[in-house]
C-alpha cells in the first residue's frame, strides 16, 4: 500500500480570497517543516500533503504571465456583473472560476512524489482524463499546452480543464479548474489562457445534462489516489 499521505479538505463553495489565503497558510506550513528538517534535528518530520476541493463564486484570475489584453472587459464592468478579479502568483495566463466548476488545489511536497514538474502536470491531467473516460468522453492532451482537451488535434479542440500551478522548494499550490456544470458564458469575458483559436466546454455541455458534482468529486479522488499512488484522509 502507498505510504504517501494526502489530507483531503472539501471546502464547498468558498470565496476565492479565502481559499487562496488557506493555500498560502498550508504552503507555508510545509515550507517551514522542510526548512526545519535541514537543521540539526534528531529525526526529520515528514511534511503533510493536502488536496483542497472547492467551488468559487464567479472570479477571474490572472497568473504571472497574463496579458491584460486577454481580459476583454474592465474590472469595473466585471464587478458590476458580480465577477471578482485577482492577480495571483501561479503560472499561466487568465482563467475563470465559478459555480459548477470543480477546482482542485493539490498542495504537495514533491520530494515525496517526484521532483519533476512536467510529470506532476501530466499526472494532474491524467486524473481528469480518467474521470472524463468514466462519462464516455475521450479527453487528452495537446503537445506544448497544459490542460485537458477534447478533439485536441482538430479545429474543434476545446478545453474541459485548465491547469495553472506555482511550485517553490518542490511544493505545489494552485491547481486545476474542471468544468462540470459551469456557465460557459462567463468565458466570453476573457481569452481563456490566452489561447484564441480553441474553445471551452464542460461535462454538462458534452453530455447534454447536468452532472452530479458529488459523483465527480468521488471519481477525482479515486483517480488521484491511483495516479499519485497515495492514501487519502478526510479532514473537515
């Protein structure tokens, strides 16, 4: 059995700022343990790992590499529409989070999982690819572009899951945004991830019906355990 442990926290529906602050706190806790382990300790402490699941009220986030032109409306206009805007410290460009979208934040010590950021990203993608397969949807990757796509090699390519992370001292934060029952009209306010020639989609759109979010969470956790070869423990 896998000896790596990951603490699961289902945050329900939480404002983006609260979840970001929680991520920062957990990230700092892991960092502090790793720094302490470098000192003259009798026995090194194994840092904890976390995987947060959450839905956010409507929010647009811009990563470190975001271009302002990819936000098609002013912040004042978006606020009138009930959409918050945050400039954050993950990689990647611009994306949207909102109700009906499952957002996952793995805060992992990659010294335990393998110090390879590319492999980590492919593993996150693999979790979502396997979930899509359970719904009869063939999802995959596009070379050179992070995320999970449908019909990736065609003119109909569309993204069902965006991924953007930060990693420091081999600790990850931020993560993925999986469109389950997301209102895709919000994506008209931005150029998602700065990509102009590809669309976005959701499980609901592809299946023609609303999808049970709790079932999706169960599948995500099942395949997270498999792909990352770990044990999970729920903390409320």
